[in-house]
């Protein structure tokens, strides 16, 4: 079992996009919010100080809202959503270039892969203190209704004999859920995870 340290903005873990007054960010800003959360996490825990433009040791709702507006052009809400891993990678990579951050690389792993491959990838990332952005598209499980066509991030795992649980962070809160149930969406078209890598030079900068 391993959990990444979470940060709070006011009473929320990360920020709750449902509080945005920007209409499109409120209903479709999950990709940008996930990128904001990942950026703050990496600044706090990997020393990548270019990623967050405000006071990293005093996180406020207004600064987060301002940050989300900076991120919005790179991962803008759109009619069909940011519905592929490539769209998110392209958008976040463009943001990283815009702030002069060159120590992060990433690639996608779609969840049409074998479950064990997905488990291993998630475990490796979290064991190396890296957050895991996750895209969930359609899902047959009604318990995941709030997470349909939605980006969030994984901040922990718990491995038992027959179950591999992951800690989902979104809407300013977190919950534990079976990775197998996330993976087994019941639909042919699937989302997946973004696997990050931070170079040693970046961590030492």
C-alpha cells in the first residue's frame, strides 16, 4: 500500500471544478483541473518550481482559479471533451514548454491493455511518487456515474490478495475504488492513464 501526499485548497483536496463560475470550466474543465493538480503536486513534491506560478506554500482558491484560467487554453473544454490520452499529453506538453519545464516526459497507456499491465504501470508510478492522470469514458457501473467522460488522478494504491484498489482524486475529494472495476468499463472504447517520468536532473534542480 502506498499513498501520495495530498494538498488542500481551503477545505478541498485539490479544487472542486463544480465551484468554478466559468461555465465551460465548471461543466468540462476536468482535464485542465487534473493538469493543475498534477502541476501543484509536482511542484510541492518533486521540486519542479516552474509549474505553479503562485505561492506554492500558501494555496488559495483565488490563485487556483487564476491558475485554471492559465491552463484552460492548453486543455480547453470542448464539445466532445478531452477524450483521448494524446489530446491531454499534447495540451499539457504545450503548457510545460510555455513555462520552460523540460524535465517531464509522458506517454499514455490505454485500458484496453491486460489488467495486470495496467496495475503494474499504476503501481510503478505511485511507488516513484508520481501522480497518475486517468481518463474514464463511458462506464456500465452506476457507482461511477459521476466519473463518466471525466479526468481525475490517482494518488495511491492498496494491494490485497484478490483486489487492487486505487485512490481517485477529483471534485475536491477522494475515494477508493477497484482498479479492475475501473478497467472493466463494459464498453469497447476505453480511456486510460498518463504515465509521467521526471528526470533526475529535474528533481535536483
